[in-house]
């Protein structure tokens, strides 16, 4: 089996994932998002700095980057006959790394939650839908996106395992391990948030129904 298909989808996935959606949205407002809020080039900081009307589309596009990499790059007419699941995993992981270490912004980017969710949405949609609901409950309930992100990431491997064990859902073993790896990666990229949470200083966003 040749390595060429994996190298091709990894390179394309990295370049797609690296598109700095939040940065570009900020530039539409004449704002360098790296200079405001947490300085993070991701959907959470886009919501905080730019508001929901621009922040939510940023999140949607970041999810779409991961979905595109995981669902469509493995379908390219590439030499050899590699397992499409492993191609999707390669492309998806590269997209997440591209988002976190964007080649367009000197390897500075977001935290990979939305792009990782997009990859998994392409590979195992039902657990992602369940954890997306959990994310909304935790984030809106606490007023902290980091709480939703960490809770959903931690729940994802367990959700995949329980659905496979008790609901008969068939999930490729490699995808199961991917959920574990992405959960750990989310914890890694949120280490500063975890420190602020423990210190009681984590940033909160204004909930749409909250006081003005």
C-alpha cells in the first residue's frame, strides 16, 4: 500500500483546516481578533469579540472544514486502494492540526473543537449529535463555552462505547480511538481554560436571554 494517498489527504486536510475563519471574519469588521478577548483564533473568541451574528457562522464554517476533510477528501481518485476509514482519519486529524496550528497565521489558531466535531460528524454522526446537545446544555447553562467543550469532549468516547455496547451501533475501532485522542487533545488545548476554571476566573459570554 502506497503512502501517497495519505500524504495527499493529510496535506489538503491541513490546508483546509488551517483557513482562519475567525480571523477573516474579524477583518470584515476591521478587527484583528488575535488582539482581543482571549486572543484565540476560534469560534468562541469570535462570539465573544464579534457577537453571535458573526461568531455563529464562524463556528459553522469551522465544523464544515472538518466535515469536508473527513467526508470528501477520502473520495479523491488517488492511487492504490487504502482503507477509506484510515484516509478519513488522516485527513480529519490533519484538518484539526491545521485549525490549531494555522499555516496562514504563523501556526497560531483555534482550539480544534468545532473542526474536530466536523470530522466526527462525517465518521460517526449520532454520538456527535448527542454530544452537541450536551455541549449546548453545559455552555448555555454555565455561560462558559469551555465548560461545554470539555464536557462534550469527555462524553464523546463514552457515548461511542455505550452505543456500540448497548445499541448495536457499529463503529470502526480506529474511530473509537480517534474519539479518545481528540478528547485528550481538547483537554490539552483548553489547559489555560482549565486553570481559569479552577481559579474561578474563566470568561463568560452574555447569554441571548440575559440582561443587556
